[in-house]
């Protein structure tokens, strides 16, 4: 397990207990707010699920679909996983996210990650692709490579649209 990169654990250090509010969920896509005890959204997560019927993840996946925090549920289940951060992209925040972040700022960053699960056969299984939209006040603390839109996995791009996020073009 790679708990060093567990986003919820970092949020809990800053804000105390974090809960999950599911905004949308089906068999492939999940959109959630990670909320603190003051009911402020500290992250919007947009997740695409892959390979959910395989033995190592099937039962844990059902717990996640029932409302469990993704990373925390993986960690508590003792499923061996790895979270790889691909990079981050600047985004323009839609009003619904700004309201829940309680900010007037128009821009922030979205961190893109992939979680793989170890299988009995030895080859890792892609479980999720994740977009973690950070509030502007947290985005300054991330030191990740900025990736360009054309470098984002084609399966992940539609997730930005589902959350009304626009990738901000950078002018260098």
C-alpha cells in the first residue's frame, strides 16, 4: 500500500475528519466532494473505474460504491495498491465548485492520478483514473509537473467536461 500519497490523510491532517458526499455515481464514474467537519469542500474528486470485477478489488469496490472514501477504503482493506500521480493541470472552476469551496477565485489545479491494484498473476490492474480538483488555497502547496491537455489520457478528458471543468491554457 502506498499511503504516503493518500490525499484524504493529508486533508485530515489539515482539517480533521473528512467525509464523502457523492454527487454522481454509476458503474464507471463517480464525482464526490471531500468535506471537512465545517461542511466545506476540500477537494472535488472525479473518478473513472476500471476492472472492478476482479477478485482482489471486487469486494472493496462495493464498499467504495456504498459511500466509502476511495483511498481510505483501499488502505483499510489491506489491498495492495499504488497511486501514481501523472501531473496537474490548471483549471477554471465552475460556480458549483466555487460555492462548495467557498471561494471567489476562478482558477485552481486538478491533480491527475492512476491507482493500480496488484493481482495474483503479478501484473498490476488499473483500478481508477482520478482527477482531484483542489481549492485555490491548497493548490499552491503542490509541487507537481504541469501537463498539457494533449498529454492527458483520452479516457480522462471527458471527466473534466462531466464536472464542468475547463482546462486553462497556459501562456509561457
